[in-house]
């Protein structure tokens, strides 16, 4: 496979409904006094209305390719900012909580999965929370997987002449991966409708 065929943005979900993990965690975190949050890998903004309902400021982080596609969808408001992943990595803002929803499993290289977790950790306040949601064995992927090949440890999902990726995680592997890549501490692990959901605290 040539690197140009690897286009992670092809994994952006088309669902319009917000993720259960975002609705559930937002309610809990707002009660704990969380006010400023970021969603890393915000896709096509399906979670934004929930995040705006619960928090004062919401930063949205995406790749440069995806930013071109969603720029016009972002509301004009001082409470919402759109940042590239490079800007997010370099900036000094710290967040009470960061949402990483259905992103980790779409990255083809382990090193990039570790990096995105590490960048999230370094952008959290002490005591800040990472909300991690990774689908496990979803029907959408299972249907395509039957005709798929493997690339490293991920399944290749074909879209015409391009591919996206699906890393199927089990709970223990995912938890060990987060622990090996960061110093984040697991607070709450849960499962909902084929999604592994966990809250991790920055020490
Ligand atoms: C499957 S979509 C999920 C989108 C959204 N979180 C949702 O729940 O609908 C994965 C998204 O992660 C984005 N992404 C991949 N690598 C990224 C990175 N390093 N930084 C920010 N976003 C990234 C992709 O562009 C894509 O939009």
C-alpha cells in the first residue's frame, strides 16, 4: 500500500445522532464543574450540539483535510473554535475534559494512536478527564470486514480506490495500550451498544 492511499478522514462517520458516550459523559462532567472541553477528531460535528449544551467553551480538533470540509459547518461563536491537530499540539490551552470519540480505532499505525493519546494527555489540566470511545465489533465494520485484508494490526475497509482502517479492540488490549502510552489513570470503564467507553484522569 502506498502512503497516499492512506486517508484516515475516510473513516468519518455519517451518523447524525450524537454519540451515547458524549451524552452520558457530558452530563456527569458538567455536574463535576467541567467547563472547557475539546473534541479531538470531531468528524462532521455530530457531537457539537451536546457539547455546547453542557460546556462553556468547545474546541474542535481535526486534520487539515477534514477542516476544509467542515469549516462552514462550525457556528460563529467565541465559545467554539476549530483547530488543526498541529495547532492543538502546539497551543498552551489546557482543558477540563477531552473527548476522543471513535477516532483511535481508525488510525492505521500504533505510533499515531499512542501520539494522539499523548497529545490529549498533555492538553489536559491536572485532574482533567479523557473520554475515550472505541467501537467494538460494530455491524458496520463486520459487514465490510468479511471482504477485507489486514494492514499491520488493523482491518482495511475499502472505499473505491482508497482505504480506511478498523482496529478491533478488546477491553484489556485497549486499557493496556492507554496505560503503556500515557500516565492516565482509568476512572470508569463501561460498555454501551458495541462501544467500549472509558473515562481516564490526568494525574
Ligand atoms: C470516525 S471519525 C469520528 C468523528 C467524530 N468523533 C464522531 O464521533 O462522529 C474519526 C475522525 O478522526 C479524525 N482524525 C484522525 N486523526 C486525527 C488526528 N491526529 N487529529 C485529529 N483528528 C483526527 C478523522 O479526520 C475523522 O474525522
